[in-house]
């Protein structure tokens, strides 16, 4: 029992009803809207042996870096591996297997091969694009998509998503003008493509045009915020634009509202909340109570150690909230992770562990040590994932630590460097007084 998807690929184990649910789930995933997991469950209810529905469900559990998702994805893989599958589908199953083993690079390569053979496989491109993001591989963020674009046209469902992903890859490789063009084209085709909205927001962040960024994101706020599981991150971008303009109250309103008003326990949303609070703390804003609220949600997974980028953001909240036990749990989990066989061992060893130690040192007033740790990882910080905009927080922390350590010449040099990149926003926002954190307990 097979059907063909909208790009013409054979979909093993599918029937008409199951395929309709799968296509709807894939569209929701491409736009980051609604509930693709519910849709894919409906697909599997209608067609239990539909391999690609199992694959999509596994990706939904893996690409949020939730510690709990690994076990679920392993079971999905094991069940689906017993089903008849095409070569394309076996490539996806191999990528899922590799991801469950923490082998991010190999999974990205497996999906690269799928995309080379089947350039109109939108799910292979999207999952691969996300893996490139988690690995901090800006070149592949761009080129994985660029390779496939000639095979696509506006008549192929999902074309908007290719443009949106290409926009983000172009932005991460510094081609901001072309990135904005591609992102806007994507939204002209599909208004609800929240990844494309986000890609254009990044171009404004990197070009240091916060007013234009606010204008862009507010031009159709409902399009990217209503019923979107990517809304928190886009509201984070709004808050960062407010901070660049010195509007602390605006950033706090966004934190207390759409960024963390629901007290989310979703890892990617806690990352946004943590990063926003740390930026505010560096500016001398007392956010200790807010740190504690986010830290409560990080605490159950403090020792997860499954992805270094998450560890560093959890550490920010544990430092801000004075949670010494949880700080130690993060560091212990990282030491264990560095002895494991997955790629996260390298992410942690090279960047994540020294970054977490630097954040802890900053919170304890050991500013010279913080400076030394951050300077050592600055050239390679991309290796533990995230975007340029997200990793900018390490540079901000380095500047603040340099000032508090009395390294005036270094601080001045770093501020000069920043002024060259951000001439339209103030470079003297780091207060002389150290940020206020709770005493560790």
C-alpha cells in the first residue's frame, strides 16, 4: 500500500487519508505553526505502516533537543525499521538513528545524501537545516538549500520554506541583502512561514538596524505569533531590538508576557528566556526573581547533559538565581558528557564547558577568570551551535567581565570592535556596578 507525496516521492505504507494528514503535518512543521505532532499521530492512526509519518514524528521529538525526546525517538526508529521502505525512506531512518545516538554530524551527512538524490524532499532539507543550526555550521545552512533550489519552483508545495531556509543560511554567512530578499519572497508566498519572518529579523539584528527590525516584526505580528510554536523566539528578537534601543521596560514587558508569561518548560523557549534575562542583568537590571522562575523550570533537567548550548543557558539562570547545587549538576553532567561517544562530547569540551564555567565565574565575581575562559573559546564559539545573534551574548559577557576585572584596555578594544559593527546603537551600556545575582546556596 503506497501513495505519492506532493513532490512525487513514493510514500511506503500510506493511504489517501494518512497521506493527507502527513502532508498537513509537514506543512505545519515547515511553518512552525499549529500542532504537527497531533497531525502526524492522525496519519499513523490512518496508516500505521507509513514510514515517513514515523520519521516525521521522530524528528519532532529530536529537533527540540528535549532530553525526554531521545527515548521516544529511539522507539519510533526501532518500530519503523521493521517496515518496508524505499531507499529515500531508509536514508531518513538512518539519520534518525544517528541523531538518537548523538551523532549530529553523521546524521547531517546522511540527510545531505538524501537531498542530493532527492532534492525535492522538503523534510530532508528541513531536518538537515536544523541539524546544521544545532552544529553551528553556517556554510551548510546556506549550501544544503542552495544545492536543491534549482530543482524547485513556486508550483512545488513547500517552495516558500526553501526560500526561508536559504534566507537564514545567507544571513548566517553574512549576505544580509540577499537574505532579506529571499525571506521576504518566502512570506509573499506563505504569510505564516515563521522561519522566514525570523530570518529577516536576523538580518536587521546583524545589520544593527533595530528600529527597522521592530517595524518588520510589527508589520504583521499575527502572521508569526498566532498559533506558532516558534513565537517565543520571534518575541525574543523583538525584545533584543528593544534592548538595542535602550528600552529596558519594553524588553521586560515582553519577558513577562509572550516570552515567559506562560512559564514554559520547553527547552528552546527556556533558552530564549534565559538569554534575555542575562542580557538585562548585564545592563544592571535587577531580574533576580525572574531568574528564579526560569531556573525552577530548568532544575529538573539540570543534569541532562545532552546538548552543550542548553547547558550554558541553564547555567545563566542557575547563576542568576543563586542555585549552587544546580550549577554543580550542570558542570558534573558536562564532565560526563565529555566522556561519551556522541558529538556533544566535542561541543561540550571545546565550547560548552568553558562557557558554563565562565558564566559561573562571572556570577561569583571571578571576572579575570571569566575573561580568560571566554577569550579562549571566542574564535570557535560557533561549534556548539546557535546563531550569531544568540552567541553575541558571550561577547557581551566578555566586555562586561573585562570592565569589572579592571582590564580597561581590553574593554576599550572590545567596545571599539563592537562600535564598528554596531554604529547605530550605544556601546557604553555596560554599567560600572556588577550585575545583581542571588547568593549561591
